C-alpha cells in the first residue's frame, strides 16, 4: 500500500521567510537521500535529487517513486530527479550530501566544478574514510574548499520512518550557528524536529562510533546472550564514544544527545538497522563474505570500524588503548578475522576490573 505523508508549512508562523526562493539539491538517491528529500518536499521546497540512473530519475519524475528503494513510498510532487549535476546544482540554495562516506571523496571530486560558490553543504553521511582517516568535515573541505559553510545532520533517523512521516528528532551542527538555525527552521515540521548545535566533532564522532557499537550489539543478540549483556555492551560502548569524543574536543552534552546516545539506541535496538543486522548475522555464524554477497545496502560500521581503530592509534596518545576502547578494538578484530564473535564477547568479560568511568579517577 502506498504511503504518503501530509504536507506541512515551509516556515513556522513566528519566523520570517528568507528574501529569496529556496531550492535544495540532494546528492544521492539512496534511502537517506530519499528521506531528506521527502522532508523538504512535504514542505513544498523545490528539491532536486541527483541520481546515477536515468531509469531511476524517470521513475521519480513520472511515478513519484523510487523503483528499488522504499518503492511503496509516494514522493511529494516538489521532488524532481536528474542525472545531470549542472541541472541539480546550478540554482541550489542549499546542497544536501547523502552519499556513503567511503564513496564521498570520489563523488564530490567528480562534480565539484558544478557546485556554485558559497552555497552551504549539509552532510548526512556518517563514518570515517578508510584511506585518509578523515571525517566528513575533512572530506568536504578537501574537495569543495574552505570558503563555504558546512553543516552535519545526525540523530536516530531511519529513512523509512522519515518517509512514512513518523515522529523523528535530529540535530544539525555547524560552526556557523546561523546556518544551523536556518537549516533547522527549513527542515523542521510537526513530525520532523531539528535541533541546532555548533559541536561538529561531537556530532561526527557520535555518527561514526554508534555504527560500530551496533555491530557489537547485533553480534550479542545473534549469540543469544540476552538483554542484560546487550544493555551492558551498549552502555559501555557509549562510554567509549564519550571518551573518544572528549579527547577530540566534543561536548559531553552532544555525546549524551541525539547524535550520540540517541542515535546509538536507535541503531542498536531498531529492527531497521543495517549495522545491527550485519552484526546479528555474524553472531549467528555467517561469514563476512556471505553477508556482503547477499546485500546491496551499505552497513557503514563495517568500514568505519577498522578506520576508527586506525584513527585512535594515530590520534590518541596514551597507555593500553585497547583497554580504553575494548569494544571498538574488539569489533575490528572480529571483522578482520582475528577472533570470532563469541571469543570477542568472552574477551570483554575478562577485561581487568576498573572504575566505571575514567573521568572519576580524581
């Protein structure tokens, strides 16, 4: 049955609309690109999806559906699709980037000459690039330059639920607070709430680490270890997220907020989570090769896990990093074939007992 969410006002009644027509280009026609395009399209914002396939573009433009992803969703008529970067980007007021992290650099380099100067870019991609060990903030600045403003959207937000109009809350962070406020106002509706932040690194760390924790939570469930074990695992994983975030300068409130703990809860316990499902299948005994062969959807945590451990080894100084980040290191070991999920879980249970929080030592 087709699902179509109701249309909402573009701007709240207590806000003044901008003195120019707003048009948005969304880069990437996957699940989350479709979701964010739907958020904007339901508010009547002219939105252009840049997709790779002419057939996909034709289906969206004529039938208002994506032929493969969430094909039961009827997309708002304000959404159009094209395969031509010039058409999508030439008159954009804002650009939304929704391409997976590992493909982002090559993708952005391929179209950077079409991106108008000074147009802000909003990234909805989460993770760390395996080659450079950079976050999306690094990739965007290195490909599109430092003379434009960037923002980063994150939080517990499954694409299908967004498209179906289910209540969702996210945060958008930018070093330019006014940009955060403008984006929050542009995208918010009664069922999609967007909060503002200036803590870019906090939002990026949360978005990367939560996917790795979800892999671990899925393994825990696949092994049949019960609710106690999974709850303890996720809580300790959030402690590792907080430790890394604070080392890099993140605010504790960001890690405890929507983009950190909030997104972690959704990804670890939600039935729509690709990372949790990937971990679950590993816990059940399937191999990496078998899982990857059977799916076309990206579980960002797989690549991010190994990149994250390399990032910690390169950036974080200190003694016994494996004891400070045992879950993050353990998941990477499992993915690299150095131990099984069961061996990894047993290893966690045999870590030396210390204070619950390193921050409470003094």
